C-alpha cells in the first residue's frame, strides 16, 4: 500500500483546486451563507471537509438568529468558532473547549473558550453549567473512540430537548491509532446499533444498551464521517385505525 492510499493519511484527500466554494457548489448543489463564510475566510484557519458544509447547514439552519447554546469540542486555530459566530449570529451562546492551553487565547473573541479534556465529565458539566444548558454539541475534538464515547455519555443526558449532537471526522472509527478499526467492536459506528435497539425498546422489552443516550434519541442520521443524533420528547408509541 503506498502512502497515498494508506488509511489514516488525510493528506491524500486534500482539495488541490483553487475554488473551494465552486467545488462545494458544483458537487453538493449547496450555495448557502455557510459556504460563503467558510470559503471566504481570511481570518484564523478553519479546517473542514467540503461535504460537511451543506450537512451543517441542513441541521443547524433552524438555530440561526436564535440564542442557541452551541458547544464545539475542538477549537484548534480558532477559525471554526469565528465561522459559527458569523453563521449563528450575535445572540448565540458559543463555547469551545480544547485540551490545548494555547487555545485560551481565543477566549472572549468569537465565543468563550475553556481548557480541559472532552473525556472529563466534571469539566464538561462545569462548561454546560456556565452555558446555562446546551442545545447543540459538535464533537470535533480528538476523534479518539474512547473520547468520543466519553463526551457523548456525559453530554447527551444534559442536551436540551430539541437539541442535536453531531460527531464529525468519524473516518477515525476505521483507524487503529484512534482506537477504531474496520469491523472492530470499538468502532463507534457500532454504537448506533445499540442506540437503535434502545429507540425500539417498546417493541422488544430488553434493557437499554446505552442508558442516558439511546432511550432519548428521536432520530439518527449518518453521513460520510458524521453521526447526528436528535434529542426530542419520546412518547410511548400508539396507533389508530381511522375511517
Ligand atoms: C480537528 S481540531 C479542531 C478543528 C476546529 N474545530 C476547526 O474546525 O478548525 C481538533 C482539536 O481537538 C483538540 N483535542 C484533542 N484532544 C482533545 C481532548 N481530549 N479534549 C478536548 N480537545 C481535544 C486538539 O487540541 C485540537 O485543537
């Protein structure tokens, strides 16, 4: 296997063209504000896969112009928080967390930045308390399987009803160095089967497989490298014959 095709080398997928916006527009038929904000960025670096831009807009558009409480795990160069500020507007409560103390320099710019690890439940609880609750979580942190799971277990139970939990860059679920692997039990995509089982408990009666998460999930979406979990009121299912 050459370096160019070695799993785990994301360099091979780097866009080599000059027109980022044109590429996204042409491939995905998307031409919304987020495309402009991302592609025209001249400030701090934001690093996103092209196909994420329309996916973000599909799920996040309804929160624009609202006081949405948005938490991004992974601040890095600070560019994504700036992008989210421009996208969601001045009323959004934007927080970013990162393990890298250097990211503290972005605190108070586009949003608030707190330093700690995404696998530390006490740290996460403190951040959510400071935010006054959380409506949307975007996990763009380490992408290590154990960390992704720890954040989900800590944050999904406190996610507001009507909220969204998005995890990106899950190609790492197939990579050993991130704790994943093709067909391996540690691969977080395998957790979706557990969540789906919990969503259907009224029909099989077995104990929850992901307590705190599965029973409260109202919808699951999978895109290339992205999982979206919707949290909404879940009612005992009923049916009617009408007419
Ligand atoms: C992919 S970058 C984030 C990119 C940024 N959101 C963007 O769109 O430009 C991942 C970030 O996660 C941080 N990180 C790694 N391990 C972490 C952990 N255990 N807890 C919190 N952040 C972590 C890294 O320091 C890095 O800045």
